[in-house]
């Protein structure tokens, strides 16, 4: 739509005959308030041409909703500075254009084509954005379904990773690191006892031999703790001779009596045994894994109903210590332990990982979570 404001009869006649490929309307100043641009589709351009300058043209802009371009034609009068500033705020203001009637006709045709082209681009982009928004919604909905599906599968996997030896339930989570070596966490059980075995090494060869050693005890009807320790150190001394390079073992061997909840064990290296029962918290003493330190590394405690315990491996501690201090580590883990949730292990790993510069741990890491049933039936005959 082209609006010609206050054009005289002499100029109107040729303009009325010109095909601008859009409707046109001639309007006197007294009829400005009758113009209603709201009824014109948004994709159709609106151009306004004023035949003269008038200070009351603000009335036009006070009620119209949109104009794509407007200008003065053949105006010999100059706008006041305030009025010029007022009009300049509007997008599409082209100022004053001089020339004859043919120049005006040609300018309007070119201007209309330009605006229509820009409108087409704008509408195309709007439509494309709307299409992309719909596609994005579809992708988001699909991803949400995939996330829910993955969460459900992950929960199922995590349940399978749980080990239950009534009245105890163990959960563990393992994170692979970039450094050589690995960590081992396994359980050997009989009717009334569990041996909770953890190793941290700097050599895959040593880890492989330790796994073979553990497998020899799996499925046995009886288990003697002292015999296990003795046999372990026999293996250690052989491996130490054969694999002198990068040979280092850190170990946590914990024996739990399922009837009495009495716990005894040995910890060599940088393992943290953290508990909701403060009497049972054990900090690492960095005792070397050697036969002469068996007695020094020994401990015994008694766990209670509803007690919760976290065993942090040396690898996890190394990853965390690169970021924060030992005191912060203990406070951080104890806070999670006191407010223990089903996904406590995930929360701890996610929080540590979020502090890293990349997505990878430097060291293999294990966290093991032990829950004692609040309804545990204990043997107090002794």
C-alpha cells in the first residue's frame, strides 16, 4: 500500500495511472486519522509519501502501527531540528527527495520492489526459524526420551553392580584414568563373612596377577583371613622380584563378620575409610605394602545398624588432591555421606569431574559405598 498525503490534483492523475503493483490511496491532511494500517497484512509493504512538511504530521505516527518507508517529495521547506529528530526515530525515514514526477514514480517502483524483496527474505527467515523451532522441539523431545531411557537402563546396571550380603549392601563405581596401572575392588564371601579386597597398582601386569589371585578364593566354602594375608605376601614378594619396574601396590583388605558386624583388616597406602560413625573413621597412614608392616597396618572396629561407609581409593584421592586439600576432601565426602542418597556415588564423581579441566581423570578411581541394614539381626551370644 502506498499512501500519498496532500498531493494536488495535477500530480494525482499520472500517479493514479501508474502501476506500482500494489494498492495506492490519496489522503488529505484532514483524513490522516482515517488511515488504518492495522488492516494491511504484515507481509505487504506500506510506503507513505508526504507532499509537504507539516508540524501536525505527528498525528499520523501517533496512531499508525507500522510504516516500511516514508519521505517528503519536492518539499522546499526545511524541517525544524526537533521535528527532524522526532521523525528520525522511525525506521524507514528517508528524508526529503527532490525531482520530477517521473523520478518519483521510478523511485517508488524501485522502493516497492526492494521492500517486497526484503519482506520475502524476512518472511522466509521467520518461516525457517519456525520450522527449525519445531524441529528443535522434536529433537529435544527425542533427547528427553533418550535421557529417560538411559537413566532407567543406568539404574538397572547400577542395581546389578550392587552386592548384597545380608545385612550389608555394597555399591561401587569405577572411573578409568589416563595413567598406567589400575584399581581392583572385589568381594569374597562365605556363609557368615565377607572379605572386601581392594588394590591399586601402577602396572597392568601386577593387576592381572592380583585378579588371578582373588579368583582362586572365589567360590571357596571357607576363608581364613590370616592365610589370605600370608598367601598374598608370598605372591607380592615373587612379583616384586619379577616386575621391579613401576612396581607398587596399595591395598585395603577388610574382613567383616556378618553375624556380629565385627570388622578387622589392614590398610596399606592412601585409602580413606569414612563412616557416619565418627569412631570408625580411618585416615590413611601411607604404610608401605610390606610384610614387616602387617601389624602396623592392622585395625579393628565394630560397625552398627544403619551405619554408612565410603571407601575412597588412592586413585580417587590423587584426582581430588590435584584440585583441593585433604581436609576439603574429607568434608566434601562426609557431607554426602551424612545426606546419603541412592545416587551418592554419582554425585561425588560428578562434583569431582566438574572441577577438572577436561573430561578425563588422571588416575583410575574406585568409590565403594557400604550400607548396614537398620534392621540387622546380630549374634550377641558371645
